[in-house]
C-alpha cells in the first residue's frame, strides 16, 4: 500500500468511528494496522496514571465508562509561569523534580477540516527513529504522535528487557557539555528505574549517557538493560510507569504538584502504548502527541522542573517541543477545499 492509499485509509477509518490503531516501529518502514481483523498482535492504550490492567486494547476492546473530551482552552502564559514558580518552590523543599505540562489548543470551524491522514503520513515520514502512532477508540478519542521514548522492550525467547532514561533537553546543535540541571534530571530517571527494578529482584545495567535528537531539540538518554520473565511484564510496567521523565520524583510529591497546578486533564499524555506479539512486548510513552476531534485539537508539551529551573526557560522549552507538531498540523488544514496554513 502506498502513502496516498494509507492517507485515504486513515481518513476512512476515522470517519467510520470504529476502534483502530495505525503505527510504525522505530526504524521500520512497515505501516501496521490494528482494526480487529488481525489476531497476531494487540495494541494497548494505557492512560496517564493508569495501570497495566487499565489498558484499552485493540482488537480485544473492553467496554469502559467515560470518554476523554478534547481540551478546548490553551494554557495561558501567565498561568504556566505561575504554576512553574510554585513547582520550583516545591522542588526546592524536597530537592526533587516535577514534570509540568501545558496545552496548546485550536478550533476547527465550520467549513474547515484538517486532513489527519495527511498529517499522520507527514509525521510518520519525518520521524523514522520514533514510534509513530495514530489511534482511535470510543473511550480515548483520537490521538496522533511520534514518541522517542521507549518504556519497555522485552524478548520472550531470551528474557532480555530494555528501557531508557530519556530526560534533559536543549536545542539541537548547542556545543559543549550539558549543564548540571539537565544531567540531574536524567539521573532522577535512571536511578528511579534501576531502583524499581532492584525492588523486584531484577539487576539492571545502565549504559553511558548519549543523546537522542527529536526535530529541533536533543535529549540526554541512557539505555538500561536487564533480564526477567514474561509473567513479570505487568509488574514491571506498574513499577516504573510513569517514570520521572513524565511525572517527577519522588512520585507522590510530583503527582501532588501536577494535580495542584495543572488545570487540564492529561488523558493519554504521559501514559503508554503497548504492542504485544508472540515474540516481543514493546511499550512506548505517549508523548509528542495531539488529541483531536472534528471540532479542534489539543497538543501537549511538558518539561522537567527542578529547584534549578527558570520559568521563562521552561516555557521556551515547551515551545520547542510543541511547535513542530503544531506547524505540521496547520499545514494540513483546509477551508472550502483550499489549503490554509495559518501557522506563524
């Protein structure tokens, strides 16, 4: 199937309103479809603060109460700066970290539409090193994204598992050493994951720090590997998710900050997506994403706040993280049959 056919198929699936997921694995050129007709793999969606047992799965969709509405109101700059200021004070008291997010929302007015099939294809083609996805279920609504963050990769035949500590962000191309604030952010994540695995009797190895690029930004990344058994997968996932890369540390304090100062519902942002096959289990964190419907869309962007953070710098970082996806979406907006790229 060529890209044009895939674009049309995605739009038809969205119009149909039935559960489906279209995705591509990092470095893979194959587009995979979960729509209830294939039985060789499942696609699971776990929301923010959800456990493995809360997964909404395709094709074995389980009926659950409640629907995630698309947020309609962007986070005001002054609200974000105020929230970050309070979170910095909280982190100073406990010498910890909180991942604080904001949302950027846009309306789709009468006579307009966004070609989400085209948006997905452009995103999939431009982020080959990421896990790329578009899914819809009645419970979650429609989500699209390209995430660089692996949560868990497990090989059933060897028992080998791997994950990453992906935290610390700066603009791509900046020379020199990373500053202590970003190095510390990454250590929070790697130490937490290793500690949680150790509590389960799993001894992990941490590789030296490297960098992962994502559009116009770079992240610090440390690969973590260990050995376990297939039956431990749910326990491992519940132990490490959400990691300090999407939540903070200590976890309870970070969640308290998020509940107190974020005014939006994260929905699936910060949760994870899981693909289960006979050979492997793979889970990726749901970030660099947009939640959308026929009336509008909501893009999520967050950053790790520590006692060394500066609110204005953190706001600029969320701009760097969200701007490419918003620009791509707006390049696929149509009005009365004509393309309307309204992004400035």
